C-alpha cells in the first residue's frame, strides 16, 4: 500500500513559470514514491510546462520545486545533470539518435557515467528485455515501428534505474493498439516501484493509469483526484472540461 504519510518524493509549492505574455500555474502538488499519476488536459493546458518544471528544463519565476526535499528551482546549472540522473524522461517524438543502434541509444547514459563496456551491455540488455526488445539491440531506430521506437525511448529512460519516470504525450504518435501496449508497460514499471507521471490529452488513458489524476486547463490545476472530498461526479466533470469532448463510456462511471 502506498505510504503518503512520509515526505513527498517531489513537491511543487506555488511554482509558476512565465511563457511570453501567458502565465501558467501556480502549481501545487505532491508526488510520493511509488505513485502512478496521469496529467490530463487539452492541448495548451500546461501539461508539458508542468513536466518541464519537474525535470528542470524550465525554471519557475516564483515558488519552489522540491525533489527529495531539495529546491531544484535554485539548483546551479552545472548540477542539473545530476538531478536528471534520478529521473527518466520519455517524449512524444522518441528523440532517438538515428545513426546509433538500439544498444547505443540505451547505453548512452551508462557510457557517459563511465561504466565499463560489459556493464553497459548488461544494463542495456536487461532494460531492453523489460520492454520486450532485447532481440533488437543491433537494429537502428528507423528499422523499428513507432511502438518499438517508443519502447526503446522508455528503455533509455529506465536504464539508470530512476526514481521517477516522466512521460510527455508518449502515445501521441501511436495507433490505439500501440498506445494500449505502452500504457500497459507503464503499469508494469510502476508495479516494480518506479513513480510514474504521464501527461496526455487523451481521456482514455484513465482506463489504464486510473490511480491518481491531475486535471489541467488553461494553465491551471483544475482538479486532483487525490484531493479530500473528490467524488466520481466531480471526476467526470473534470474529465469533460479538461478533454473538451464527451467522456468515453469506459471512464464516466
């Protein structure tokens, strides 16, 4: 059972970035070790902004972002890479290096960390086996399907055994069947103890990642299913407002 009485793994305290003339936030939320969280909202709701704050690609103009109690908003730039070694990040467009093999893409971080070739290979193989692609180690990204490329991207994010896995619209370029497989993989990763945070505009994600949901709209945190007094009716209204379309029958009950 998830213990939310301990200090949060990650906390946003009135964190607010400024993008041009449009302000997002302020964001207030806590994530505990082992949680599985979906960030839901239409395009432009602020989902990617929230995730960029978490892995320190953006810095808030006000508030704090705490990872294991440390305010990373004030972290010196030279120490940001050390922070990111505790996180795995998955993007919609995969961001694989096309001229590198699957093995080389996944073993990049272990290589940067100075691990010997044997340990690099073992880590890459074990991580690729977890995502069902150990047999494609010598393949190049363009030889893979979209779903396979996303699995490689997930393996690359997991190879350093991060505490948090952050995924930004990870199924946006995939067909429904491939998307279902990717979300099943996130469930398995979470069951192994990794905190999983997935941002999406697709309300159908609730069928797979129905644990805790943060609903965003117009740059604001509209609702949190972990909030006191949250009800099924309130959840349904939040889904409808956040997704700007009818609620699928599978998530309306």
